């Protein structure tokens, strides 16, 4: 059983990159941004709840996933994040919030680029080659999946650079991918991937499930606190439930619950996340795999799945729910709706809409500091169908943390 108690946090070491690094504007300050908390407190108060609990995790070394820009001169590339309002990279070799292996991989790449004469990308000239890095740490193997993004349509001529990176990282390199992004765009990844070495996916064991992350799939960066979030969701889903998850990604929230479910319907749009989801399902025992039903495409086109579900789980992008999904939840509210949100404005707007009809009530609200030292918050809200909402088949009798419906 995973503990639901907040983790003990410690004061982080001073940051050597502030200023000018804009990545952690609240560096060292515990909790979440006060203005965000006050807006969530107001929602809780209006629903008759106590102020939301803030769940925190480690204060440094928590980022197991990072996308870093590469700019500067060939003899001295800078690897880090853009200064505010610019394409000027702030070099952050000793970032305190990165897992140490992220910093180590970035430095190995930087040295290899200088040694092998791979020039950094220039936004103004749309020239140079080395554009971005994506680094993902796999906890079990203590190694890193590395995606090297270049301003190319193919990785021709980069072989010595890749060999140098692989040699210098040794067993700390989980896998190596090339990604081509030759367009004038602010997007990090392009459409072209080449798998150069190592496993195809990073694997995280979450509960009894093996969750697979191809390099193009979305994944949480703050894994310790993502585990905590998953444990809270586990406690909210009753045994034997029919669960529908929209915006499922690779299944990190729902696949670990499968052994307790009667049926799981999952919806996902993107090709890379669907590939990771398929690998995760393939790793399941056959009797569990048959309980999973995958519905590719947009959540909007799969909104009808919410009808008949015991529990609906949504974790939409920052813009919030698709209009048809919100409409379906309003017209046919499930017994329980678990809403995970990384977009505060969208969540508050949609919470108001969900409560306005009087058929759903807000039963609990928690705040997760998945993005410490920033203005962003992650919320976990539980809505339940009201027993007096005109649906004789609805059931209640659940406290704010219990799973019984």
C-alpha cells in the first residue's frame, strides 16, 4: 500500500543560475503560488469543503524528464532554457531541480558537440545543426533515454558525434534517438525519429503495471509526486468498477488499477502515446489485457464513452476538456468524475459548469506541487453525481477519500 501522506521536504541548495534563468521564479519557496491557491480555496469554500490540501514532493532533483535548447557558438555551446521573451539560451549545467543524470547527459552532449564539430542551431539564420535535447531518466536502470534534435531531414554525418556520446555515457545511456526538426518553428520535436540504440521505450513500473514511454509520448517530469498522485487516484476507484479514461496518454494512471477493475476503456489521440499504451497492454497477463478496450482518436469523438461508466477519469491538456466531453459529462454525469488538471483557468471554468446543473457535487479537492517554484499547479478534483439529481439509479454514501460508491 502506498502512503497517501505528504512527503517530507527539505530546503533546496541555492541555485547558481538565478538570475538569469527564468525556470524557477519561486525557487526555494514551499507550497504553490498564493494566487492559484486562493482561487482553489474559493472553489472549495463555495462547495462547503475545507481549503484544499497541498501535497508536496522532493525539493530538488525531481525532474526526471527535461527538454533543453542548444544554442551559442560551436566552441562553447549553451544547453538550457530560453531567457524570458527570447531565443537566448541560459546555460544551466548545475540545475538543482534536474535529476543529476540529466545534467550529466547534457554535459556529455556538449563536450561531444565541440569535439565532433556539430554546430548549435541559430534561430535567426535558421542554420546550424544541434537544436534541442530531450532527456528522460528511467528509475529502475538509472539510465537516460536521449533524443538529439537537429535541424536536418536525416542524421547523415552525425555518426562520430553519436558514437562519442554513447562511449562517454556507457551504461548510463538507456537509449539514443535522433529527431529531425528542420522547420522554422518553436516546437521542440519534429516528425522524424530514428532509433539508434537501446530499448524502444523507457519503462516505469507503477503498481503491477509496466508503463512504456516512447520518446514522442507525453510523460510527467516530477515522478516522485506523480507516484503520489497515482496513489490518491487508486484510493478513489472502487473494486469492480468500470473505468473510462479520456486523454489517457500511455496509461500511467489507469493501467495500474486494472487488476481491480471489471472493465477499462481508454482513449488517446497521439500516435506515440498509443504506441506506449499498446506496449503496456501487451505486458499484462492475458486475463487482465482482455479487460482493456482502446479507443483511438480525439476525446471529443469518444465522448459517448462516459455513458454507463462507474468512474470517469480525465487528465486533459492545459486548455481543458473538449466541448463535447464537457457536454457529455453534463448530460450523463457518471457516479464519480476524477478530474486531474494542469490548467487552472480551464479547470475553474469547467468546474463551475459541472456544478451549475446541480447534478454533480464537488466532494474533494487537492493541490499537487508537480511544478515546484513556478506559477503552475496540478489539481485533483472529485465530483460525484447527486442522489437527489433526478436519477434514481445514482448512489452516494462516499466520504471525501473513500472509494465506495
